[in-house]
C-alpha cells in the first residue's frame, strides 16, 4: 500500500500539536505493518527539506503560512513522479482540495473544522478565507472517504452536507503505559488546576483565569498552572496582572513529556475550556494519569470527557460555572479520586494500535470501493 499524504506540519515542526501526534502515531504504525507513506508538509527556518520520521518519508515545502500557496504544486509534482494507491489529506488547517488534482481515491482525516470559531482566532480576512474554504468541502470531496476523530466532528461534517455513510469515526489513542497514575507522585498540597496545550484565544484559557479570580474573591486558596506556548500568552499574562493573580497563576511555557506527565499527576484537575476541538487528547492524557478533566461543553471535548464520570462539562465561556465545579472538587477530594479512577478505565479502552488498525481497515475498504 503506497500512500501520498498531506499534513500541514510534521511532528518535528516547532509548532506541531495534537493533529501531528495523531497522524504520526497512526501512520508510523501502518509503515511498520508494511505500508509506504510519503508526507508533504510545510517547513520552517532551518528545517531540512527531507526527513524520515517513524519510517515515514517527509518532504517539506514552503513555510507554515505560505504552504497554502505551494502545497498543491508539491503534491502535483509528486503525483507525476511517483506511483501511489491513495492520497491522504489531513485537514487540520486549510483544505487543499486534493480531489481536484487526482483520480486516485482520497482519504480525508478531519480532527475538526473551524467554522465560526475561526473569527475568534484570526483576522477577519483570514477567518473569512477559512470559513469559505470549508463551505466547499461536501462538493469538492464528494468522492472521498472521511475519517473523523470524534462524533462531534462527524456530526459537523454531516450538517455541512457530507454523506453520513462517507464518514467513519475513529477515536485517537493514548499510550496508557506512559500516562498512568504513580502512587509516588502525590497531588499538590494546595488546590492546583492545570491547562496543557497551545495558548490560542479560542482555547478559552481566559475563562480558567477568571474562574480562579472568582474563587480567590471568595477567600479560597487556589492555583492555576498553564503549560504550553502560543501567541495569546501576552494577552493572558496581562489579564493575570490586571486581576492581581500573578502570585497564583503560573505560565510554565513548553514542558517535556516527562514534565507534562508529572504535572497531570499532581493536578487536582485538568482544565480545557476551549470553544471547539476535534477530540481533546489532553483530557485523555489526564484521565490516563488518574486526574479528572473539566472542559467546556463544546464539540470534541464533549466526546473526550464523560460528564459526571471522568470529569465535568461546563458551558463554554462561563467562568462562574467553571469556578463552581472547581470549588466542588476542592471541597470533596474523594470526588477527585472517583473521577480519576473512572477516567483511567476510560483511557485504557483507547490505544494507538486500535486506531491504526481501524484506519488501515478503513483505507482498505476505500481502495476496494474505488476498484469496483
């Protein structure tokens, strides 16, 4: 099986995130099973034009913001010079409309679509471009098979006009041998909550900060740790200073996987107040470590948190509601442990091996259908 794939970034890119982890965890396993995979991705200053990651042949073209202009020509060039069975497009930024370049079967991976949330993150012209580009998906990709990573993403695709029978939900995995509780790592003595991820406006981190401010206004002791980097950090730091929270809100910046795991184990809960996600893998990482996840009741996040069982869902943007849930946990440590145990069981039912097996089966079915 020879696959030509497009992912906006590759896993070595400094801006790589959950979409890249998802892609390489799955397709690295397909390579180990015998597939040949070439990935077209954007580069960055100083990046080598070619690399091999988990056996995947990575070709880098242009940069993150110019890839939309050059990615299609790179794919066209590789299609002319190579022999492939199927084209994979991971739509985690702008779609490149690859079905218009080839008659080969196209397999589309969709973490999530931005929709109106693009206007919360980007300038009006850029957000408008993203919104318009997604509107054409049902028509341009009418022959494609869709791999959605959550039920929320599937429902979004169907609402937009994609045929329900063209969409398969395949949940991401988790390495539950790496992410696991450790009796030697105890929760922080003070009530400490954690956010792990990119610092982007649509992630809703401001809601978590304002929830902490509300709890502090009650005279309660609480701390918030924010791990990760992104362009919203200066605005968030200014908000923390304005609210007088500099002594209780800590910006950790980039953390290693080992540091992240220890932070998740020590936290009283992981917070994910985003407006929209494909899945919310950090919620599952927290669950695997035996830590509850408290998230916005938003697409994707409502699939990775089982409300009342592995954590809680609160209305998006409602700092008062989030504060109330956090106070509830602060007053009932036994509830934290109950949710953590159920979260661990939930995470144990997910694996990258399962995700890769289901993806390979779905691709083979796509190839079979295209041959008939």
